């Protein structure tokens, strides 16, 4: 993957309450897999203020 590459499209399926994107980065398969760190830049809270770190799970953000 490269910076700026599209990783997915946002959608609303199943029992979700709003459109969202769920992803994770892993190496290996099944019991051998390990999570990989991920860093986003240019993220904003729901009122448009820039934020540097997401400190709570399930935080709604916007990215450019």
C-alpha cells in the first residue's frame, strides 16, 4: 500500500447505524497473524476541527 491509496469505500450494511469503514492490517493468516500499526493524517472531528490522535474507541472522524 502507498500513502494516498484508496483502501475502501464507505457503506452502510447489515445492522450498522451509519455508513462506516472497517479495516485492519495484519500479517500472516489465522493464529499466526499479527496486527500492524496504522497512522492517518488530516483527520477531523464531526464539527470539522483537526485532531491529532484518536483517544477513544468508535470515534467518528472525517479524513481528507
